[in-house]
C-alpha cells in the first residue's frame, strides 16, 4: 500500500525522518519496501502570480501572459488554457524545467511570440487528473517557492501482510506508527449534517443472504453537483496511487484509503424504486460492469440488485447503468460487510480484483460499515454539496463487543525463549490497543482452533484475558498474543543461543549417495545440470522411451502415464517428465547453439507418472555424451565419445558405489535407440541396486531434436541408493598369501556370440581356482573366417592355501576350453 | 731374461695401457683395451710368459709387480668407464630437455551444479547441529500443501502461493517445501530436527528474479521448550557459516503456518550495510522466513501443542546461491548454459 506521509500525519504525529519511520515500521512487521519522493520529478517548477492575461495576436485559443515568479523580471509565457486570470497563483515551469515523464521545458516561440516557460496543469504535474485547465493554487501560496517543497511528499510503499487487512489504510498504519513511537492516533472528526428527509423515504434495503452480507448500511445524498474534487484531495489520491474520478467517487475511494472501508456509490436515480436487494444472481442474469464488460452471472455470485435486476457485483464491481455521471444528482451510498470467501471466489471467477475486493477478502471490521457510510456522506456533502437524508438504513445495527482472548504470560515467554514480566507484557499489548484484565475463575486457554479446537485448563498458571480491539480479527489463539508481545518489544531483545535439547536419532542422508555419484562423474569429466521437471509434451512424442517394465527389472520402476499440469504457463512446460533424457537433449541443443560440440552432462532428478490416479515419483541418474571425450590439444588428438566410454562410466560408478561390475544385455528394439548400439545394464548384486538403459540414440531422434551432433549417447539409470542413502558394505577377502598363475587364452568364436556370453562361460567353467578374467584383445581378420572373431583373455588362477602346480592350472584351463567348445562352439587359438 | 728387464717391460706396458685408456672415448674402446691388456691373450699375460726364464727366487717379485700393474690398469679402466658413463648421461639429459612452460595434458573434469551444491552446503551446516535430511513428494495434495499448514481454501494468504495444478483430482505441484513439515511430524516423534530440501513449483512468469520451478530448503525443529531464542541462535550460526561475520536481525513476518513469524535478514553482502541498489538501500538482505510452528500445524502433525513447541524455517536455494556467487539472473540455473556452469570449478 502506498502511504503519502503528509496524509498519514493527519492521523498521527511523526517526529522521525522518513527513513527512520520506514525502519521502525519494518521492525514492527509493516515492511516498507520503498520510499518514493513524490514531486521529486518536478524540477524548476515554481509558484508564480499572473500579472496580465491577454489574447494572442495570431491565435484565438492562446493567451499571452506575464508572470511574476518572485524574483527578476516578469516572464512572458504563452498559454492555451482558458481558466486563467490576473492575480491567480499558478505553477510555472521555468526554462530548463523537467516535468514527470522527463518532459523538458525550454524557451520557445509560439505563433511568432517567445514563451519563457510554461504554466502547468495538474495533469502535467501528475498532481490531479485535470488536463484542461492550469492548476490554480491557493491565493496565499508563497511566490517563487519550489513546488516540490510545497507539495512534494514522501510516499511509503508498505507491504501489508494478508492477515492484517486492518492496516490496509491510513488509520491502520497510523495505529502502527503509534505502537512504534507512542504517539496518539487522531481519528478524523466524522459528523454528518442531515438536512434532508428521512432516509427511509428514499432507500430501502433487503438482504436475502445474511450469511454472505452480514451488514448493509445505506445512506442517501440528494442534489449533489458532480465535478472534480478539490485539488488537495486529488493530490492525495494520486500520491496514494489512485486515479481521481469525480468528487463523489473520490469521496468513496478516499474513505477506503483512510479507514480501510470499501464503499460503493450508486446513481440513486438508477436504483429502481429506491430499493436495494442483496441476493444471489439468478440463472441467466447478465450485468454490464463499470469496465463496460458484459458479464454472464453465475448462480453463486452475490449481487446488489434493484427490483428490475442486478446493479452491481457485491464487493467487487458496480454496474455501468448505475454509474455516477456528470448528470447524477442523487447518490445512494452502500457500506456493507460481505463474506470474505464469497468475495474472493467471485473476484477469481470474473478475474476482477479491485482495491475494494482485496480489502473485503481479508475481512472487515463490523462497525466500519456504519462509520464508512457516515464518512462518505460527510465528504460527499463537503465536496459535491446537496443534502444528506436523515439517518441510515442499517440491516444489523448491533455491533459486537470486543473479543476476549485468554493467555498465559509464562507461555509467551517460553515460546520466545525469554521470560518477560507480566507487567511488561501488559504494557506492550497496550501499545497495540490490547487491554488486559485478570482472568475470571474457570477461564480456559484457546491453543488451537482447527483441525480440532484445543482448549486447555491453565490450572494454577497465571492467566490474563486480552481484550482484542474490534479491528484485530487476526488475534485468535494464545500464540497470536505472543507475536504481538514479540513484535512490539522488538526481536532485537530476543536472546540467541544454540539448541541444547535432545538430538534426534541417526538417519542416513539421501544426499550422501548422490554426493558420491556427483563427485565421481564430475571427476570423470561430466558436468552436472539441473533442468526443468516440467517439459513439453513433445518430449514424450519424440522420444517414446520404453517403460521400465518392458524387459528389465528396475528398482522403483518408472511406469504409468505422464502427469499434465491443468493450468500451465506455457505448453513448453506443461507435462511432468518421465525421463530425464529429453531434458538433457534440450540442454545439448541450447549449448550447440552456443557453438559447443563437446558436451558431457548428467543430472540426478525425478521422473513422474500416474498409476491408478495416484502420482508416483522416481529418482534417476541420466547422462549424455557427445563430441570428443578428450578435446584435441597440442599433445593429444581428440577421441570421440563412444559406447565404451558410457560403459566405462557405468563400471566406474559401480566401483564408486561398491557394487559388483555391471552386466550388459543388447537391446535391439531400434527407435529411439540405434538398433546395434543399445543395451540394458544391470549390476549383479543380489539387491539389484542399479539398472538402466544406455544407448546411442537413433538418428531420427537426433534429427527430431534438431541437433547437430551425429552421435549422442544417453543413459537413464535407476539406482536404489539414490533415494535411500545406504550403500552395500564391502566384505574384505584375505590378501592371497600364495602367488597366482596367469594364462592367456584366445577364444575364437562366431560373430553372433557376445563378449558377455564368452566371459560368463569362462567364469562358469573356471572352477574355484579362477580368480580374475580380463579381456585384453579383440581381433578380426586373417587367418580367421569373416564370421569369426577372437577374444583374448588373461586369466589368473590361484588358491588361498598353496601355490598351484602346473597340472592344476592346466586342468582348470582345459575345463574352460571344453566348456567354451561345448557351450559356444568356440575353439582356442594356440 | 732377468727381473729388471721383465719389470721394465711391465712398466712400459702399463704406461702404454694408461695412455690408451685415457684416450678411449667410448665404452666399447674401453672393453677392447681391457681385453688387449688384461685378457687371457692380453699384453700382461704375454709379458708374464717370460717369467719361466727367471730364477725361482725372482718369480714372486715379478708376480707382485704384475699384480700391481694389473690393478692399476683395472682402476684406470673403471675410472675412465665411470667418466664416460657420466658424460653420456649428461649428454642425454641435455638432449631430453623439454619446454616446461607448455601447458599440461588436460585431465578432464566437469563441474557441480550450484543448486545441489548450495543444498549440500546448507545441509552440511545444519547437519552439524543434528538436522537430518528428509525428502517429500513434489506432486502433493492440497491438504498437506495448504490446509494442514493452516491455509484453508479461499484463505487470502493463498495469494502468496500461485499454484500449478495437475490432472489428478486434489493434487498439485507443491508450492513450497513446507508440507514436508507435516510428513516428518507424522512419521517421527520429537525430538525432531529435520531438513527438507527440494524442488518447488509456482504459477509465476519467468524473469530475472522469478521462475516457475525453484528449490527450497525447509527446516523443522520440535521439542519441549524449543523456542524463538533457539531459532535465532541457530540462524545466526548459519548466516555466519555462509556469509562470514555479519550483522543479522529478526523482524516480524507473516506465514499462516508459524506464529509468531519472522523474516531473517543479513547485513547486505554487497554494500556491507550502508545501502545499495542490491538491498533497496536498506542495508539488509532477507535470506529466509521462519517462525514458531503454529499449534494447528503441530496438531495436524499429530503432536500435542500443549507439550511441544518448535520452529520452522524455509529458504530459497537460488537466493542463497545468488548471494554466494553473485549470479545476475535466476534463469541461469535451469538453462544450463555450459559457459555458466563451467565457472563453478
Ligand atoms: Zn546493499
């Protein structure tokens, strides 16, 4: 809320500088987001007195004036306005002046006559909305003075929190200033001279929805003359960020800013039979609102109606037909209390949220309905004349007494961690107009209201009753009193110490395993990315990634349909991703546009899906490799990433995580994979901690993503520990005491056999003496047949309790040879 | 043949050998000289063949002279050999000289993303004070994201969280990590010290300081007598750990799920408190919101608000990362331009 300091001072004395005041309010919970110097953009605009006003010899619509600006020779200024006369005091922009919007005023010539500056309208200065005439200043305005000194002000931008609707006005903020400084709040004198007949002759009100409109106060003013409101009113409204409209509408807005009471003024002549009915809209009813939009009203919309139909949406916006116009003479004033929830829903439904509805949504002080109606009538009379009808129409004249809230001063101290004496608490509360009384016997404490009210018996603990001012609808439970005590006392008085209570039980951190993986992959040259979880639906369509239940047993499988956002900001981000791979492709595309060809990235993040109308989330590690694994440099040639690099990373990960080496199984489905370069991976521990898919992408995918890279290798991996934070334990085997024996074995096998098959067969037939198998050569060509290949392994044999004899090793080797021949049709090259 | 002439032959042989050894300039020549003088068919052996013509009493004297001379030649050979080897090594070392100022062979290393890194830094600090990490679902229900946090449907405070809804009735994308408070309280008993990092979503147009996806870290501590003073002490430690010795302050704030609520400010890291555009001339930067857990929230968590009290705090990870790394634009984080990420090495 914008608070002009000059206006605020009308309700409370402020001795502090604007900066000091801003800090005090901030520390009290009314955060001042900014200080604006209103009028700081009038430079070299001074008060002048018109000496002469004559017709321009060459232009009917222009005047030649001479203006005394207090010093030096009178200035000759050409002016186009018609409301000027000698003797008036007016704002004069001197040559070199700057007006709002960086408008520069220079010496000019108008129709052959020099003009040494400009006379300003209220609109040109952004003081009033009058663009037609020159702003006429009061006769006593001191000559020659800078206008910004006279009319400039400081405007505080206060962020009033949603629970403090009572402070969305000058009186409310004056109360906060008073709480901070000890000054007294001055209410405006509100008296209404009622010269007209009884209001009941003019207006009757029927509330058919007393739940939604708990009070309706009406007043009537006859014989008004619509026109602009006084300049000082317009200036205040402008400074507070509200556009002046006309004297009657301004009176209503002025009261909203002053008291926080939204009211509405109708053209009384347009209210049929002087009868207002507050009811729900009927099916098919329509209303043209003040913004000249025809609106179809839904049946749960609370409307202000007359016998012929709706004339306004209650608390949100009035109707165009009953709008105040220049010809209006009869004014009906509505000052009501509406159900906050109903107003909020209505505002959302019609996408119409006004300053008024924002205040209604936060709840209204009941008595303000009466006070607001009186104040609008008073100001209307003062600014637009006419006569106010006697009395008010009031559907609920009985005003509730202040609420009482019991609290235990010791509890307040316990919550804040600082014992505060009861006397001090009482005097702190007094500063926010909360009186305290001794609690009568049997008083109980409201600790919570919802979900089930919790009311406790204070027993022998000292208890007080706080008398809550009617405007403080936010003080409901004991903890609310603690906050008032704390904020008025100031948090600088709260002690600070480290907790010394019991520690919680140990819990493994899910971040730990991730940290290990992240460090490992970064060390291996990959850069971590964090991408949007919300992606384009095109990801699904372009990628068609296989579901996890398709052929591989995944821990925490990714299954189910994608989850869509029903109110997305854009289709680019409208679906929750199921895989991370698409996001990595987006990152690749972005970096390719920056000229990057070598990209190695990974992300640990969630995938999302729905199964049986329940959302599911799973955590994945995904990586993408393209371009050079090692960029070329003076001492090395570039080597492009290939599938073996991906496998190297998988093996490295398994070593980092203390998992057995992973096993690979070909995936020949084709799209989205390269049919000959894709596999599923599974680490071979009994817990099945890691599983996933790794592939070079099918060229069609690369093309759909509009990528320049030819070969893109991606992996999407489920790692059980990602969500759990626990790793398998390492069980140490004794260091061999007897040396092992090494043998090389070249296995010639058909092309169609995989390395995994050969290695498994060797392991199966190697017996207990086989310690290690390592592939060291892959050979194709002479003298092998074109359908064959040779895989050369180095095998290590050994035993814990002895050095093996030649015969033992040869025996084991022979068993392997036979096994390879029998199982795979392989033979050994010697 | 007498002793004198034989001895003279031996000494001449020695002089000749020593002269040749001194002139030898490679190991092969030395080897040749060794054979030539000391070998089975060498000069020394040849001279000694004449020993048979000497009187028996002279023979041992000649033997002694021959040994002496043989030793002298051996020593000369060894010394010259060592000289040659060291010269050869010195030459090789000169030849092996490289330009040590050339850059090294790159060992490729990636970089860690600042968001998880900042989360890890925050978790490390609070971990020292016994806070354990939990994670909650990102697709939440309205009940846990709002209602159990004392934000009823149609509560005006809902304006603080513009929400993205999903096509599963009653579900939404969590607007903050605060629902994790409820989940932790429902799954464990006090004493609770929990940290909840994670991704959040809001219906918010993207610009330099807003995004529809962002990360938060929530903290929760509940026990008998956990107070605002504990919160203040802990947050002071946190701020000092992250930003060094700087002034901090509490000021009143507002959240429906805490009462009292505070905002926690740290002396501006840009200007040090004198006021600058980065801190809107206030000298302070707000780094998180906090407060004492509202009794309603404790009740929804299944905790008796008469017996227990606690505090909660929540911070934006990007905000903390911005302050640590002076990142000018929030969009950098999820855009993943490598020119940004690679600066975090
Ligand atoms: Zn600063």
